[in-house]
C-alpha cells in the first residue's frame, strides 16, 4: 500500500515539514517574520504611492498638452476664417444713388 504525504502526516499527526526534515522555527522567529512582513508591506505602500503620483503627473501633463493644442487650433481656425472669408462689402442699389452722383463717378 502506497501512502501519500497527506495521509502519512494525518496518520502520524506530524507536519510535512517535520517529515521532510526541515527544522521548526522557534517562536521568536515568527515575530521576526512578522516584522519583516510589516517592513515589506510599508515598502510596497510607498512604491504604490510613488507610482500613483507619477501617473497623476503624466496625466496632468497630457491634459495640459491637449488643452494647449485645443487653444492653438481655435486661434488658428479663427485667423484662417478671417483670412479666407472676404470682408463684407455693402452695395447700394443703383436706384438709390442720385443720377448726378452716378454720372460724376463714371466720368472720374
């Protein structure tokens, strides 16, 4: 009969690490592990805060460029429409101009 490690540990009521010959950590070691995990957790939290700050700066810069580009496009469009569209010229109907003035403008 072949026994698996789970059944063997259950029958002997011994942890697998002890069956494999690994030394059991003393109680003070668990406190050190907890302290080390707390330090690692704090380092990860600092790294996450730093990464979040970097992303906020990148997004801010991109938004500033988009806003600047939009303003430049509006200014460019405004100057383009002033250049392309001719100025409005008011034309008087010929019937409203007195005959004397029509004749004097034609001679000049």
